C-alpha cells in the first residue's frame, strides 16, 4: 500500500515537472533574448516589446535577467516626445486607484535627437505593481515633474499581456 502511494506521488511530481517545463518552453518561444557577455547575463523580453524606443509613445515593459540559477525582473517605464518633462515621479492610475511611485533620479536616463527626447527609468520589478497593471481593465501612467509639467500615456492591452507573460516566466524560473 505504501509503495503504491509513493509511486503515485512520484508520478504526480513527474507530471507537474513536465507540465512546468512545457509552460517554460512555450513562454520562451514568445520571448527574444540577448546575452550581455560582460555581465554574463541573459535577458528575456517579450517579442512584442520594441527593440528601439518608440517615437511619441510609452515604453513600458518587463525584462527578465538570468545568471546562473538566479532570475530577476526589471521594469522599464519611459516615453518619447517633443519636450522634456524631467519627471521625478511616476503616477499610475489603475482602475481608478492612484499610485505614486517615487523615482530614484540616479536611475533616470534622458536622451534626445533633433526631433525627440527620451526619458526612462529601469527599476526592480515589484510583484504587486506588475500584477496590478496587467490585471487591470484601465491603466495609465503619468510622468510627473512635480513642477506642473507632465505627460500621460495609456497602458495598452498588448503591454499588459507582455507583462503577464514575462512575469509568469519569472515565476516559473525562480521557483
């Protein structure tokens, strides 16, 4: 009797492991990856994430870093447009809830060319915020200067779906 029970448990664990592996393979097929040789890190991005920052648009995506057996999420939020905002906070409106995310100004990247500016920040992917965004019906983000200047963008369904896929890959790879 004990032998059958143990055999049943082993069968269940094998099935779960195979299913988990198949889900990881399925999610990785929906990603592109690059290797940072200097850091020894592989980065995964959803294939829908733009390679170059879009013009006059919101960049909002999750990337997944992997080195050795360790994985971690990085959340990038940025925009391009005609004028500099010099944002100091991100203000999310998620299904009517206002969430202010203070910005570490040392992490903000600003760049420009003859026609556009880009401002962005990459920060650790916080589970509560990522899940709240991708689980929302309506979500937007404001890049707020704190001095009356701001720019707002809606988070698209495509961006939410990409957040969900990368987060799920992170969950599977980190447990």
